[in-house]
C-alpha cells in the first residue's frame, strides 16, 4: 500500500491532516446524509440538524463530511467520540457523504458523484494509514438501515486486504 503522502501527491483531492489521537479506533463507518440526490448540503447543515430534536447532540455526530463536489469537510474532532452509530461510537470514526436517497427524498440510492467517490476513497486511505487495523464498514452493517445506500464493506475491502 502506498504511503499517505504518496497517495495525496498523486491526488487533486485535499484530504485534511489526520491527527494522532489517544482513543483506540477499530472501525471507520461510512454513512450517507439521507438527503435527496443532487441536493447541496454541507457539514454546517448537518451540525444544525444534529443539534435539534430528535437528535439533540451538542454538535455534528460525524467526523468527516464529503460534499457533492468532493470537498472533505471536518465535523466533530476525531479525538472526540462521535454520535453516528449507536453502540459503536466509542472506537469508530464516522464518515458521511451528502446524498444517499433518490430525488423523492425517501428511496435509498447510491447517489455519490464521481468527485465524492474519489474523495471518499482518498479519505478512507488516509484514515487507514493512520489507523491500519480499523475495518471499513457501512452503517447498515450495524443497524437495520440502508445507509450508506451501497455496500461499503465490500467496496472498500481491498483497503483492508492490503494490510
């Protein structure tokens, strides 16, 4: 597997620096925002939603958010326990892409744009470089939901296979 610096040098995507943290990370959980295909939301929007009922979180629950154009925004600091997957937050990182449902706002669909797919892959590579033993899973692997509207475990299994 290439080092994080080599991967980023080859990429036009800006992946934020992954800081060293003291908590143990064993899982990187991929989510979708469950927003309609093509709707342009960001981490600030999710932060606002997560502070209101029914969530009532103190801030956004995800650690990273991937926008439609492939921009990677920071959410909750990865040194802090997230609020994104009940029973699995203590030792995980939550990564969310904007989208995940058809334009009807209800029907699950993998709506990732090409820039989102590229950015998500680069972010996951960087996270795996920092947390090499962490498994990459989809929210649906832990909950009876469709989130993230694709099989993240299968799609990113090659990142774990190369360890």
